[in-house]
C-alpha cells in the first residue's frame, strides 16, 4: 500500500509499505477514505512537535471502512463505516489509573491515516451514524478536542465567549459553544473567507487587523468583556490579547498548539487584579463517542471543499500553512 511517511523536517515521502494485517484478536483494519489535515501535521513537518519521532506515518483525523477484523472483535464487521481515534494509553501508569488516559506516561501512537490502510485496536474505532459522510466524520477528532475544552471551561448558560482565530477549531468551537449555552460568540479572524464561514456557523466575526477589536468586544459586552476567551490558534499574542479582553473573574483558555519555544508576556498583577483563570486543554480523553454523536447536528459543509490525493499529502499540509480553505482533506 501507499503511505505518507514523515522522515524529518520538511521530509514526507510516499512509500510502498506492507498492508498492516490484524495480529491481535482485537485488531481492526480500516481502509482509509478521508484524512483531515491538522495544524499539528504542519508542526510535525516543521520539526516543532516534540511528541513524535520520525520515521512514522502521520495523519490523526481519519475515517474509512472496516476491511478486516481480528477473531476477538465483537462490535464491528467488514464493511462498517468508522472513524478512528488515534493514540493509545497504556492503562497501567499512574495517570491511566487516575482516569486521565490523555496524560499517560507511555502513550503509544500507531501509524496514522495518510495511508491506504490503518490498523487499530477495537477500542479506538467508532461506528458512524447512517448518512454521515466520511469527510464530515473526519472532523470527529477536532470536535472531540473542542468538547474536552468546553467541559474544562465550565461555561455557564448565557455567557458571552470570544474565540480568537476562526479556523477549523474556532468554527467548531463557535457552534458547540452556542449549542452549550453561550448567548453570543464573537470570533476574531483576519482572513475574510474564514469570517464568512464564522458567520455561516452562527458566530459574530470581527477583523482584528481592520477593526478595533477591543472596542468591538466592549460594544458587544456592555463594556465588561466576555466571560471566556479561547485562543484557538496557540499563539502567545492571542493569550496576551485574551488576558487584556476577558471580563474580571473570567477565564482565558489555551486551545491551540503553540510553538514549544514561544513565550508570552503575562503581568501577574493583571491576573490578580482581574482575578483571571488561565486554563488549557490537551487532547480529547473519553470524548470521541460524544463527538461522533454531535457530528450530524453541526454545520460542517462550509468548512470543507479543499481535497488532495494521498500522493500530494505534503502539498496538502503546505496548503494549510498558506491559509487555503479551512479543513483540507487527503484522500487515498
Ligand atoms: Zn488534529
Ligand atoms: Zn498510561
């Protein structure tokens, strides 16, 4: 089969490798149909994601059809349409036993979805609701990450939220915040085509380059600022902006993946004076089944539309850097 193998900085080759066949009784082999391109893939390609070491098949947002199963698999049969949750916790370390599998000390990463086939344990595979397309379902992973953040944020019904960056995460965040009780979601996004999508999914877009963001936020919050701000990009400037703009007693939430060496300037006095909480969300523990449940109720079509074949995976990842579309898909 063909697979996109990451081998180092800016090195991603399409290699011929053997199809992974079920070995363990619980293994499920999936023929990949769609794999979403994530900013994390770009960080990996640029050598700014220390969690992974090359060589490896990347791609962690994928869907497909079950093509073979181990003898002990009970929940799936060949032909089932599924989404795959990547990453596997050890189930034995302190954090796993403490109910925090995403903080596992020995987390395993199986080869990913930029490939014709992938092999995962049954526990990582989720059946898709009828009628949901493979492309929509490939968004289960980012939806799961957003759900984890919203749970941790402890949003109250009626709160106003400010989302910084209206990319895929920002546009999913906007919808799930509104579904979860936010009365209004303001979204700061410099790119016009993304502000159009923000509007289509129910957010109130603002251009932070062309408009006065602070004035806009005040105008929409009776001069008080939003109760909660989400940095959906992972940039120090957005964390600083969030601390400036959030209401007294509010929460600033780090949702994006920052460059590991990036440093933000924070005034401890300001945190004290405004009594601000700074929080973050890592991965998506125990969220995938809820994400799959949400998918049919979300507006996802405006996020899609840019697709590349597997042979052009590197171009697809670069297209994300160039700001093309929103959620780019690679299709084997
Ligand atoms: Zn991702
Ligand atoms: Zn563990």
